[in-house]
């Protein structure tokens, strides 16, 4: 058939090797979530179709070296997507491939997401190459007869038509992919349509055009949102606000003692203060932007976009924010962002001013005198000490006015490596290493925040300042279920992705024991800061609203919390908030509305 029986066997081996890569990728993917995709014919059909297409250079021209190069690229694509999925539970968005430069700051985190099973991909390529080198490289290089490529193209055509037919039955590829966006099938798109299919879907998402239908959808959702309820009592709002985003800080470490070690002694002490507001069950809602998504949630009350990071795809959209609300109430107020990262990471240098911050102090603004983590970045203790110095020296503080600060820490970034000389607590070998490292790092961050708060007390700044401490997102990723099943972790490590919300010197002291989402923090801050008159109230609801229901929707559309008294319509409405937020950001809906208001004000003479 091929002109050379031995060479044909090598071809069949290459086909089996490549399709096995896709099937094994699907298996590893499904291990983390659900095997629902394995019951769909698309999973097998599309893997075979992509394999047939990728082998065309080998079939038509016997380009073995080119085919092996394709194998290597496929290995890189599949392995990196698996590593990404283990943290974000989605394939790498199309736009994120342009952000590969960011990885040099997160190499340890990337390596931490790798598994021994990932070796199958390069090893299978080496095996295919070895077989060709051993048995086929000296064979005749004659181009096969025309009948075989013709049959091969016919096979591709039949497979492609079957795949196309299944897609058309679902009203097109975009509709077919989006039909999987529910609690049970949301992770099945990539196994069913391959990584290449996910990238194509991302491309289609980029082509969204603002239409009257989209505008109507957004307007209807916002109109149906429950009305804003100001607090029924007068509160003594603070003049200043400091928002601390503690990297990967989860709630379960608070108020816990393990092997005689109190993990977060300082924060535990603050929780007992009558002026502290504490909500331990804040559901993580970040997506592809991770930490920068947290800033979107807290600063603007918007949910992350469906794929990719808003900060790199839509950095110039208009974003109302708590900072803008603060400055609207207090003309002359100043706002500063402080981070140990470079300002180019996640496009922070563009996003910060869009959120209303007057200045972003990044890595260059701090002295690297305490190195933490595999990349030896500035540790939390030194970071907060230098933040306190800058506050007291009025570098980032408006002594005679009002100030809003946002401090973003780094030390809690996985894999939670803390130098031995900085450790204050130690655990036995009975504690799993990941759990050990995480608790040790949480203790270190607790100490850093504690020292910072004490400095604010001593200087008198805390008297009229509200300090908000929260985790930017969960930290254990796919290690969570494993730790929950261990003897040491059971009953200690939470099986849910909860971060804490701790508001120190709050005008309203309370303990909110219900589930809330990260998107609910923004309206809560508006209430506590007395910013009720600000037009944009966000997509969430303040926990000070007595009618708020005790549940939240995670990025995978899963309902978390007590939804026993929640109607199906309320659940549908809450889930639709994700779609609405995506449309708002992609289409710059709020920018369009703001421009319309400005034009109307200019026309009527009102400002």
C-alpha cells in the first residue's frame, strides 16, 4: 500500500503514539474533575481528526523529522495545559500565550504543577523517534503511491464531516462549546474538542461585537438586581482605608492549633476585638487572571472574564471602583498601590490608574533585604515594614486628607518556600509536606500583618483607618483533596476554596458565618466606607444587607453555601452574573454608559 511495508508500520506506530497522547491527556484532565466527556463521541472523533491532520507531512512527504518536531510541540502544548489546569481548572487562554514572559517570575509554581505522569508525553515521542531511527531511517525515501494519500484524505474528510455534523446539530461551534458551561460539563470542552478546539473557541470569543441584544441583556440583568439598601443606622466611617491582599491566604488556618502551634496568633487575637468584622467563608471566584482577578473583584465589584485576563485583553475599558467612589466623596483624596512584583506583571501599570490609583509603587520602590521564595522576592515582614515607613514618612499617606492604600503581598505564592531562619513554627514528619509548608508560610504572613498593625497603632494612624485583610484566592489547588484525605489534614484543611475577610477597626463589628463570594466584598466596602451615593454598586451584595442569601457561585457555576431557600430563578440570575460581567468588560459597557452620562451632563449644564 505504501511502497514499503516496514515504513508503513512506522507510520502506524506514529499514529498510535500521537492519538495516545491526546487520549492520555484527556484521562489526566478528567482525573481532576469528571469523566463525563468520555461518554461523548466528540472526545474520540476530534482526537483522531487532529491526529490525522498532524500526520499529513509524514503521509505525503515522509517528513519524519518534521513530524517529530510536531510531536515535541504537541507535548509542550499538552503538558503546559495540564499544569495550568491543575491550578485554574481551564485550558490556557489564547491571549495568555503572549504572556510567557511572566513565567520567569513563577517558575517554581509552574514546576510545582508538574506530575510524573507528564513524562509520558516526551517519552512517547522519544520512543517513536527511536523506532524510526532503529528500523526506518535507512529505508527507501520514495514518495508513496497516489492511492494511499487519496485514501488518507478521504479518511480525514469523513472524520471531519462527522465532527462538523455534530457541531452543526448544536447550532455551530461557539454554541456547542458554550452548551457545556454548566456545573457538570464546564471542564469537558477541552477533552471533547482538544486543546486546539479550546483555542479556536477563545478566538471566537474575541470576535464579540456590541449589539442591541447584548445591551438589552446587561440592562435587564442590572434592572432586576435587588435595590441597594443603605445601613439602617448611622455609622462612624473611617477617614482612610488600607486593603491588604494576602497571597493565597485561606480561612482554615485561622483559629487553628496544630501540634501545639497556633498558626495565626495575631489575626486570631484581632478576631476577638469588638471592632473587627470577620467573614471566614469567602468563596474564591478568580479565574485566568488569578491575583489580578482578585483586584478586579475587590476594587470594581465585577467578576472575571470568561477566558484570559481582563488586564491584558481589556486594560483600557472603563472600570468604576471603590477608589473612585472614595475620591468622589473626598475631593483631594489620594490612592496608592503597593506591590513587590514588577509593574509589568499582569499589566498592573495600566490597570492601577484605570482603577483610580494615583501611583503604583512596585518592586523598584522597595529594598530587597529579606528574600523569600524560589525567586527570592521581598518577604512579607520586610514588605510591610517598608510600607509602614512610607506611610509614616507620608510617601504614600495624605496626612491632612484621606488615603486609600492597596498592599499586595507575595510570600504566600506556591510552593510556599520559607527560609528556615524566618520560620517561627515547626511541625513533625506526620504532617504532609505541602500542608506543613502552607501553615508555616501562613504563620509568617500573620506575623508580618501583626507587626504592621502594631506600627499603625503606635503612630495613631489606625484610629481613623479601616484595614481590610483578605486572601486574593485559595492556595492549595489540586493538592486540597489529597490533604483532606490524610490523617493530619482531615478536619483541619478545608475541602472548600474559602478565603477570609477580616476588617479591622470596622465601623460595624460582627462575625458573618455565612457563605459569600469575593464579588460581595466590593459592595460591603461601599457600605462600611459610607459610599452609598456612588452610582456603581457592583454585581454582588453587601453582607450588611439582611436580605442577602447565604450562597455564592464559583467560576465553574457550582453553587456553594446554603441555597435551601433560594429559588431556581435566583440561582439562574446569580449564575448569569458571570456572563453579564464578561459582556460588560469585553464591550466596555460601563465606558459607554459613562460617556453617555457625561454627554448628557454637558448638554444640560449639569456635572
